[in-house]
C-alpha cells in the first residue's frame, strides 16, 4: 500500500505533526497546497492533517476534500487535527461531505500550539476573543502530546 502525508498549517504545528508521522511511517510528506492532484492514483491512502482556525479546516485541506471527493472515494483517509479544543472533532467532521466522511477510517485531535509572537494582529484579536468566550487561556497555549501521535500512528498501522 502506498501512502502520503499531506498537511495544511498556518504556523507550523500541523506541519510538525505531519513530519513526525511521515518519518515514523517512512512516507513522503507534502503541503497539501503543493500536492499535484494528477498524482492521486499513485496512492492508496492519505494521512491528512489540518490546523483549525475559527472552527474550520485549513482552506487548502478544505479545497482538497471538496475538489476531490470523487477521486478519494476508494481511498483510505486518516485525518488528524491540530487545535486547542479536543472536543471539536464531531463538529469539524460534520463539515465534510458524506462521501469523504465514509473514506475517513480514523480521525484524531493531536493537540495544538499557539505561539503568541508568531500571530498577526487580526489573529491575536481572534485568539483573544475565543479565549474570552470559551474561558480558556490561549496565549502561548501548548497541548502537544507525543503519546497521542504514537497512538494515531499505531491505529493507522492496524487499519492499513
Ligand atoms: C486565529 C486563530 C484561530 C483559531 N481558532 C481555533 C478554533 O476555532 N478552534 C480551535 O480548537 N483552535 C483554534 N486555534 C488554535 C489552532 O488550531 C492551534 O494553534 C493549532 O495548533 C495551529 O496549527 P498550525 O500551527 O499548524 O497553524 C486558533 C488559532 C489561531 C491563531
């Protein structure tokens, strides 16, 4: 079985997870934005990682799913999410069309990281707003847990 790791990341956390996973499984790793869709049939499975902003998938991941629903029908998809809220998975999953949902064999939230210094002005305002509304401290938030990454990799191995 041939697979690839694709990711959509704003500030590098999702890319970091993608590289850990691809190194561990010996797979190629690419920014989903650069993936040549004509290559889709070279792969049997796709490990796809998305950062979440404003309760939505990274736009490049969203486009990948929406534009290729048909081609992805017979592929296995393993989805990981990088965000602060571990409870977001059901909501985010329901944003996908039903065909893609059926192809997704495993989905997991791997944790998130917010490096305040890396954020632009509008992002800081958004994060500040979210932290007030959801009563969570998000400035320099870090919930990365490598044990969860190992668990995700183990689950993938069992489902190939
Ligand atoms: C502007 C902004 C909006 C965000 N919105 C959400 C959100 O709606 N839900 C959530 O769980 N995490 C949210 N986060 C947290 C990010 O998903 C988290 O920091 C993630 O690790 C970022 O991944 P990246 O470094 O690959 O971009 C937000 C972060 C930023 C900067």
